[in-house]
C-alpha cells in the first residue's frame, strides 16, 4: 500500500485498501475518542479527517438536541464522497455538514465548535502548527479536543516509512497545540478490551 494512500486515499485499488485499513484499525480509536469527548445533545462537534464516516456515525446518535450539529473535514475527495453518501440523510436535514478541506484552511466560522476529535490524523498534516492554530480558531473558549492513537503502531509505521512525515511524535503535536493556545495538554495511556491506546486531551484558552 502506498503511504500517500493512507494520507490521501483516492478512488483506486490502493485507495480501497486504505479505506479497509482505516476501517479495521480506526474502529477502536473512533469509538473511544467520541466517548472521551463526553458529548452533550446540543453541542457542535467537529471531526478532523472523517474518512469514510465511521466516527461520524458514532457521534450523530448523541446529538439529539435541536441545536446539536456535526461537522467534518477531510482532504481526500474519495473519503469525502463516501462519508457524504453515508450521512446523506442527516446532511439533507442540516444536522451534518461535511467539507472537502485541508485542516490548515477550514471553511468554518470562528468560535462555533464545542468539541473536536480525530484519530490517525495529525501525523499526515504538513504543518502541525498551522493545523493546530486553525482548529483553535474554530473552537469556543473552554472547548475540548481529543486525539486518539495507538502509539506502538505509529512507531512501527514510521520505522517502515508507511508514515513518512517526521510529525508523528506526540510531543511535537502537543507542542504545536500549546503554541496555538491550547491548555491542559496531556496524554494518557488507556485500554479498550485489553487493547492499549493513547488519548491526548487539549482545552481551548481564548
């Protein structure tokens, strides 16, 4: 599988493999990122790198209030189309809005997002500081962002050049968050059904 297909899947056999890869490996991370966000019915929630829509499905059932809204961004047109098809009913009602967009330049208003989550994502951003600053811009003061990853897998993928960027190190990502204005940035070791994973938390200060 080409590394670029993991960062930016396209409509091809390699892209199909990347989609299957993410569906298998991200299920645990998506589910737990959503749980750790402690979502409330009327919040506005954003997923960065929504992929085929697995995480979006976990969220939408929690946003039961009239003001509850779900946003998503992905810079793979293939993934954006897949998620848009999956969520087309909710998109038609205005409950969900998805953007074909880079995290560094999102078409989202300032200060409207309560919670942000993403997994297997930040190490594909070309510029960690720009991505972190843009997420900080769209979030409300006091908003929470949760990032989930399996660090052992990330280290393995980096060693095999599947992840080619040097941005995979959690400490670099956390430094970028703090530079952008996030506070209480920390990483916890957690488990789900005996499977270890890491969760990084960050709170917006404005």
